[in-house]
């Protein structure tokens, strides 16, 4: 066998080697990516669960607070506080209530007057 | 390769192939043939269906004040398959939840038969305690985590809370352990208040933790709708305070007050005694739960004379000034007495003096059929249709069951039974010019976002009387609340009040005769008389007062007066009657029959 022929027979098949190496890298990389994705799913799932739990806790706290507020601001509770003197209110007696008449329009301008003083109008007319 | 080596290689190949064939067969057996069986076992062990509980809707008053709402609580549940040391767990739980140690041990040692495994196994679902406050479960959860103990779960639930406790209890009602309405508006509006639970399918690992990636089908809960009542808590509070004062003063067996808007039929306030706290279900007598305003019929007594008079005036048989012979106090043909002898009274004065003989004669003039028709037209003998449970129709005997005395007894409010709500509804028809309105307790229903999904507008049932007749009756009722009438104590300074007293003797079961000691007294009126803002009924059953004071004009009328005065201020009603400061009403006779 000639030297040239021997050299040719022992040549490394680079193309094939690269092909298999690439297949190996892709297969290994794919496997690793799968594991990484799976791991991410679990991690994200745990985070979502934790956030869900936090949200439920917050909702519950909010509801408890709302319930407490409703109880403390209920008519029955306010009355109880008034009865025990916690809220100081003085009842308005009838002689301290003034009922205003409906607003009337001024005769000349048509402007609305919340208070009309008929007496002064009459006195003006007398002077005229 | 020689022959022996070839044989060995062939044998090895066959052995290997046989091995793989066996493995493959087993794999097919597990994955295909017995798939369903093993999937069922796996699902039983690891799969769960979590319920996402829906929130029950709120009940509010007309101004949005919360009257019934939810408070989150937890149901503590144990999975005995995951608990290693029952005794240690029982010690921890009994301390935290306040349950006896032996009871927890008994619960944790429960077993169930597993159909899949074909054997007894520790129960995976044991309810230890319901309605545990959230703060208690938070502490317990922290302790469990600290000691690395597992097998305890906390299910989200909610409990119904009534912030005003006893107030308005009969209208609101209450719910049972499954959050279903049992009484009151909670019951009648249950289909709107109740939401729809959601769910989530998921799987758990062997430690009981949810495997997020295996979450399956999921549906969110749909919360219930909110119900807004026509009740005004400001007015309800006034009524409750005056009821308490009346109960303290008269110690009656029961009492009812209803405040109604006569033009629309909206119930503004409703209160009964005895009452109860809907937050505490244990130990409440059934008798206290009854909403007497709709479930109890009473003999209306003289308040029923408004029906007789209105009917006679509408039919134009008489005018308000027509004189009726009142037989000087004794109508011999029908064995009928007046409390005071009157020779002749106008139709107007028959109401003012509450003459039984006068009312009976009006009934006779109307005749059985016509009078019966008017009684029914005013809504007696049929349910009003209010959205409250347990309403009765009252009793109005059919014409063929009437005796010869019935036409003289029914016009004065005997031989009939009416609910307090029917009485105030009839009076509202007088107040609004003859329109019988359907009583309303629900204003509207809104969803979670506040969008109105149902409204309950005012509903006229029928025109029951002419405007002229109701005006004439109203004028007479104004005089009833005057010094010459039977209800001077119902007067409210600054306002024109119209109303009618009623005093009904109760039936004595021992003597089978009307009792002279037990009375149902009432006052039903409206204010201001010319443009009524509200109609109010005060009904007191068996007030503990002396015989000579047990009249509607002396027991119920003053309660009406106090309620009406405060209600007028609350509603900002403008006084229409000028009265001298410090004027004192003089009353001469509060008695009626």
C-alpha cells in the first residue's frame, strides 16, 4: 500500500464528526432547555400561588375591615354611643327651629331672592 | 465466527427481545388496559376539586347603609392520611380552636373505606371546626409551619353579619349554615342574593401541596347581587326607640309598628316585639322570630270603621253631614252598645266619636254584598303580596257564612281578622285619595358593580274609593285627633294629623266570650293630613295597664305622636299649623270600642 493511500484511509471524517457533535449539542441543549422550562414552570407556579395567597389574605383583611366599619358605623352602634354619652348631641327644641319660606323672584328684575322682607317693601312704597 | 458463537449471539438476542417484549406487554397493560383504573386511583389520591365560594350579596337600606353582609371565616379541615402524630396534633388544635382534646382525637382517628384501594384508610377529609375567625387560623397556620406539621387545611368560607343586631331583624331574616336564606328578605330574595360557586381542578403531591402545572379546568365564582330595601334606617331607629319606650311602659305581650309612604306603598320602617338578634341563632324562641306585621291576624276593631264610612260615602248612600240615629247608646235589634249614648250623629261624627251603632247602621244601609265587596276591595282577606315570607291573608268570612249579626259587627271591626300590614295599607289608600298600593319592601337589586338589574316601582292594585269620599273621611280623621275625638294624644304640635283608634277585646278561651282584661289596641294615622309623608300603625297587644286606660287612644296614640314628631323632623316636614307656644291639648275621651 503506498504512503499516499494510507494517509487517505486514516483521515478523520470531520463532516460526520461535526454532524454528530451538533446532534449531540442540540439533543443535550434541548434536554437542558426542557428541564429549565419545567423548572421555570414550577417556580412561576409557586410564585403565582404565593401571590394568589397574598391576594386572598388581603381580600380577607379588607372584608374583615369593611365588616368592622359597618358594625361601628351602624345606626344601632351610633345610637348606643349617643346613649352612653360618647357622642354629645343637644336636641334642638321647637322654639329654636325657623322655617324659611320658599325663595321668591324680585318684582323688577326677576332675580331669585332667598329671603323676602315684605315689611320693608311696604315701607318703601309708603315713602314713595 | 464459529457455529457455537453464532448460537450464543442468537440466544442472547432472543432473550433480550423476550425481556423487552415482557416489559412492553406490562407497559401496555399499565398504560392502556388498566389506564382508567389507575387513573381513578391517582385522581382519588392526588386530584382535588377546590370550590371557590361565592359571596352572598349585601342587603342595604334606602341610603346604602349595610344591613346584612359577609365576614370571612375559615373552616379547619384535617387530612388524617398526612398526620403522623395524632396526639401532638390534637393537643395543638384543641388549644388553638377551643375543642376538647378527646373530641379532636376521635375526629382524627376516623377511617373511611376506599373503593379504589379496597381497604379502610384514615379519612382524608375531616371537618374540625367551622366559622373560625381569620386571625385564629393565621396563628394556627404559623404554629403548624414552625413545627413542620402537615395535614391541616383552611377552607375559605364566610359568615353572615347583621351590624344592627336586633334592629329590623324580622325584615332581614337570617341564613342557615349553608348560607341559604331562611327567613325575611334573606329568604324571599335568596335567588338574587345567592351567588354561584366557582371551582378549580388540580392535583396535589404526596405532601399535600398543590402541583401548579397540573391545574385543570377552572371557573371563577359569581358573587350574589345586592338588595336595597325601602327601609330608611333613620326612621327605623326612631321607631325602635319608641317601641323600646312603649315596651318599658306597657309591658305588652307583643307590639308592631309600621311606617309606610302612602303614595307609593313603600315600607319606611317596620318593627315588632318581641325580637331577636340574627347574629345569634341559638336559643331564640320560635315565637320571637315571627314577623307579626304579616304573619299574625288581629281583630282590627274601630280602625275598620274607615272602610265602612268610605264605602258608604263612595256609594253616595250618605254624605258626611247626613245624620244617623245612634239609638241613645243601645241598638236593641242587634244587641249593640256604644260606649257613650249618642242620639244622632253625622257620618263625620260617627268616626270622630267612634260610634259602633253608627258604623253598624252604615253597614246595614250598604247591604251585605256591597259592604263585603268593599272589604275585599280594600285588600282584606287576601295577601298584600309584599316580599316578606309567611304572609297570611287574614280572615273575611264569605257571605254565606255571615250570621244576621255580621252586617252590624264587621263594620266596627269585629268578626274579621287583618294583618297589621293590611290595616296600614288600607289607611294609606284613604291618605292618597283612594288608591290601594301594593306594599313594597324592596327598592332595587344591583350587581357587584352597582348596575341596577331589577327595580320595584310603585304598584297600584286598584282604586278602592272616590277622591271625594276619602277627602271626607280624612276630614273626620283629623277631628279624631282633636280634643273632641278619641285620639287627642296622637296630636303633633305644628302638624295636622289624621288617624283612627282601635280597641279590640280578645277572645277568652276559658269563658268562650270576649275578654274584659285582654285587649289589642291600635292607632293608625297619617301626617301631614293634607299631603301625607307617611302613614303609621301602632299596634299593642295585651298592654299591662288598668282596664280604664287600655284603649287605642291612650296606649297606641301617644306612641304614634312621638314617632310622628321625630319622623317629621327627620324628614324635614314643614309645620303647617300655627299653634301658640306651650299650648296644651285637652282631651275628653279616649275610649272607643
